[in-house]
């Protein structure tokens, strides 16, 4: 049994599920989900809800007893240096955002807690992850119509992430928003690579986009899905042919789940405000960083 602790928004939940799924596949054991974070009443973080139940995931919910049997047994933290790993530790907490290959050498019966933001954890089962992240429900008529338009043109998704990156001091200090210069250069590059691009803008601040994000290209603002339907926006985003993502795990997955082989994906080179955080494993090699 592998248990993964889920926390954060949809994009983070997907990273956490994916690393747990890979480890469960390696051991041919069940994957179980620890959802206790969502009911922990944390006051210093943005409230989130569990959304993976809308996907065809292959996991059950862990019981309180199963979680307790592994949580904090020795508070293990896997470390990269010296190839050292305490295999007696059953509660493994992620150490930073850089890929740690020793995670994939962990034994059965562990609880994973962290963000695991690198495809290197699960690229070995790429098709499995793509299948697992297929949405169970068919899109409604409005979303179906948008998908048809996306398929009929050279569609490019743009994600403008604001929300708590602007309103929450702690999140703003850690992440910050992508600059106007980033989007301007990304649009310039995309317009040269893609013939007659049509841009679909996804954002958590549609009023700001309407007033401030004026571009000299055809554009549609996607604002009809509520936050609890974030998975529908993810489906729309992945239906586009190319992508300009924000420093956000949500648009990371929107681009990654796009099956187009010849897609262009532009990502910000600065994912966090601090240059001391190593994000070299976060962006796939085929994507362009600006």
C-alpha cells in the first residue's frame, strides 16, 4: 500500500497523485489517498477542495487507521546527498522541488507528503497518468462548443494566475505573478511559430483581464466555469494546440495533458520569487522557458 497526502489546488493534487501512482505501480500495490488536509482548517493557506474524484483515478481513500499506521513513524525526509535514504522511515516528506530519484526506490508501505513537481517522477508511466486524468463526465454543451472551436483553429491557451498570488502576502512573496514582459515576449514568439493563432485566456481574475490584458490577436476569455469546475477549465486548456503557461501547476498540467506531439509550450523561467529555489526539473525539456 502507498498512501499519498493530497493538499493544495487541483494542479498540486495531480502531482501528488502521479508520484504515488508511479510508486504503487512499481510495487504492484494499491494507491490510497489521505484527504485529511482538506478538513484541517488551516488559516494561513488558500481554502481548496478535493477535485480528483472527477477523474478516472485508480485509488481508494485511506482510512484513519491506515494513515495513523504510517504517519510520523520516524518523520523520514529523503535526502539526495550521499545517496542516503533511511528505509525504515514510513512518512516521507518531500525535500524541496527538485527531482529526487531516491523517491522511486522507496519500499512499499509509505506515506508521501510533498509537492513532487516534476514529470520525472511519473514519466515512466505517462500513458497511465494520461488515462487516469481523463475526466469522468462528458462536457456540457457550452464546453463542448468551446472545444470544437479550439480544435478548428490554431488555438493557444494563456494562463494568467493572480488570485492569492496577489491578495495573499505570503503567496505573493513566494510566487509573485508573471510580468507583462513575459506575456508580451511569449505572445511574440507564439505568433511567429503558429500560423494565425487564436488565444484562449484562462484566469482567476477575469475582471482584471478584461481591463488590462489587451492583445493584438483574436482572443476569447474563458470565464463561464466556476472554481468548483476547475477540472472543466483544465479539459479546455488541454484541448488547445499550444500553450503559454503561468507559474502555476494548474496550467502546467493543462499543457502536459495536451497530446499534440508538435505543441509549443512557453513557461516562465522564474517559478518562484526567490532565485535560490532550484526549479530545473520542473519544466519538461521540450518546453521553452522565458
